[in-house]
C-alpha cells in the first residue's frame, strides 16, 4: 500500500512544460501519461534500480511539490515554534524521505491504470482537489485525491489523500509523537537516521 501511495504521488508530480498555465486536472492527466510511458519503457526501473528511480524523481517530481507547505502541515503547531534553521532542516529531511519513498515505489510499478474524475472548480479558484481512481488487476480500485494550490501561474501539490487517508496527516501523527518525546531537534535527528538507513539500503 505504501509503495502504491508513493508511486501515484510520483506519477502525479512529474515534470511538464509550464510555459503557459495548465489547468490542474489537465496537469494530472498529462504528467501521469508521461511517467507511465517512462515506466513502461525503462527496464532498469522495472528491474528494481533505485538509482535510476531517484534520478527520475529528481527530474520529474520535485518541481511540482510544495515541500515547505507539506512540511509545515506535517509538523503541525510545532512548526511555528521552530527556528528558521530548524524549519530548513526539517523541510530538507522530509523532502529526502519523500524522494526515497517515491523512488522505491517506482521500482514496484507493474500495471496499474488510472481513471480521472471530472474536476469541480470555480472560476478563479486557487485551491482544488483532483480526484482519480487506481485500478489494479485482482484488487478493488483505490481512490487517490490530490490537493493542489496555484502558485503564480503553476499548480503545486501539497497533499495526497489515499482511500480517505491524508499523507500529510499520517506523518503529522508520527511527528507529533516524536516532537513530544524529543523536541524539534529530536525529529530532525530521527528523519536524518531514516534517510541514512534508506541510503544504505539503496547502495546494497
């Protein structure tokens, strides 16, 4: 389930040309097609190449994340109590954690398909939800909702909701406990440890 969550988040947020404004539902559809095409053709990723998957995420995914907002929401009230240096460290480590999660998920891609739901969006709206459904052979469809905000002339994702469970909220519960036990610096150290462990596994 976690690997599928990461995969679909990565699919959504791959790179497309933003020379002119693209509607959020069109963005979702376009980038999904782009990444699925890459995955179907890239034998290295299909064979489990984490390095190649990380490269794909770095190039195609990162430009479409609002990591600052995602981190602030995941940390919750404690974000306002953190120093600028702590906020920067948290955002960097959370970014690394998500990149690793998405990269691992890409290597597990098989043959999921995506159905897109009609977008309900008012004129001038700058915060929308794009709804999709993931279909897998032999399994029930999974609803995936993407929360996007308009930033200048482009849209960026700040949360992904899988089967009614928010990715940001799920991290928030974990982060709240770690902050309660060891403070902001404790959370930073915990994230650093997880990222180092993930890096070590990828090198094996």
